[in-house]
């Protein structure tokens, strides 16, 4: 048994030596071709990325296109190198196709995220720095990947959203700002026009409130014991709550100083007796 194993090893050794002697130049040529294509892929990918960045193309899209070009050049080099040593890639293509079908069925959710990521990169419904809202989640776009998009909120928490939820769903893009929608109640005997003017003056002078979009201020509703004044304005997303709370405090102090009453809920109770 031991002698048979030795003979098998000797046959394998002889075949390996014969192959190296016969195809040594082809192997060397294939190796050189692969190295050349590898260097070429890195070079053209770098050039394409720099060119796109200079033309102010989105960073994520630039990197994706550069990596795609590198992969195509390297794949072409691999095909040429394999052909140099007499290896046909046809069986590999068939095997890869069968494996891709099985992997596609098994990884359907993951592939849908990659497909959605590719659609986001190509169509660019939002870019890094925009404020988006999807499924009641709001944040500033920090990074766009093929599988997911990373948002950051005012608390500096990273929110990772799978890309399949960003394509085919209702998406709000408010760019650098976010809408503040609030209201304040004043008594019925207060001056409504003066109240609206005071709030408007506060918002015009307040840092962090978008002055390019005029604030909307008016009577929102008539409650039982107060007239509700609706206030809508745009604030910087990264300081949304800080700006909202400071504006509310400024409105409260100004109305109090001007003698405009903010009533509390009242209820009249009548006691009937026999």
C-alpha cells in the first residue's frame, strides 16, 4: 500500500514537472499579463475617479464608476491570462451562472438592497448633506453605500437604513432644513394682528431659521378658550430642536412682555338642584 502511494506521488510529480517544462513560458506570460492588467486597472480607475471629482460629480457615484471600471479591466486581464495557458473560461461562466442563480434566490433581500443602492447612486434622489424622511425617520445623509444609507440625527446617532426602503417608498427630501410646525394659543380679547407681527419679527431675526423661505403665521383654529396661532418655518436640521425650543421661549417672553395673554383651559361647571 505504501509503495503504491509512492508511485502515485511520483506520477503526479512527473506530470507537474512535464507541465512546467512544457508551459513554463506560457505561465510566465500569463502572470506578466495579469500583473499588467492589474496595474492598468488601478491606474484607469484612479484617473476616472479624479476626472469625475474635478467635474463635481457626486463622490459616491465617482467611486462606484471607478471601481466598476477597475473590475472590468481586471476581468478582461484574467480572461486573456487564462487563455494564454490554454484554459477555456466557458465552463467557468456556466458554473458562475448556476451559482449566481442559487445565490440570487438565497440572498434575494440582500441583492434587492444592492440593486436599490445602485439606483440611488445613478438617479441621485438625494445626496450627502440632504435631510430626508422615510418611514417617520428623519436625518441628514452621512454616507450612501450599495447596501444601505447612513443618516445622522441631532443627537449624532447613526441611523442605518437598508436601501430597499428608500426606493419605491415615499421619500421626503428637505435638503439642509426641516420644517417646524407648532402653534400657540392666545385669549380671544388679544390683538391677533399684533401677535402675528411679533412672531414674524422674532423669526426674521433668529439665527438658524431659513430666511429664504418666508415663515407662515396665521390663525390655525378657534378653540374653546383660545385662538390658536399656527407657526410654520424652516430650521437647520442639525440644530432642529435647539432652534425650536429657543424660538418658543422667545415667543413666550415677547407675548408676555406685550401683555398678550396665553390662557389655560377653562371649564364652566353648573350645579343644578331640585
